[in-house]
C-alpha cells in the first residue's frame, strides 16, 4: 500500500474526515484541522498555514525528517507518524517555550 493511502487510512480510523487526494491533504475532526504530508511522495517540507501539521514517513526517513523540522523550527505544532507495514507509531513534538540568549 502506498504511504499516502496508509496515511489517509490512519486518519480515517482515528475519526477524522479526510479531504484531498494527493500526498498533501487535510484531516478534520470537530474543531481540529491537521495538514498532513506524506514524506515519500513529497520530499520537500511544506510550509502550511494552520496550527497543526503531521508528517507521515517510513522508519528510514523519520530521524532525518525530525532533524529537518527541529532545524527549521516551524511556527506550527507538528508530529510525525512512522508507518512500518501495517503498524504505525506517533512521534509528537509539541511546541515549548522559545529560549532566548
């Protein structure tokens, strides 16, 4: 199964309404809208509008993706879902207070 199909399936199983057909799509549940990008199909990190963004990746891409996100330090809350076969794991990185020197 392609990564984008797995990502759509995961969000649908979690009770989200999934909108869009490409590697970038929206998942909405109640008040929360999550912008989802599958890393295999979209190697560049997008800069979405919105408060929440989830990147879906395969295990071999997860560490590099997390490093890139930490380096870019985006203004939105982000998470990574790592898909390995039929299993997945959510790696969440909530925003914290910004340190100033």
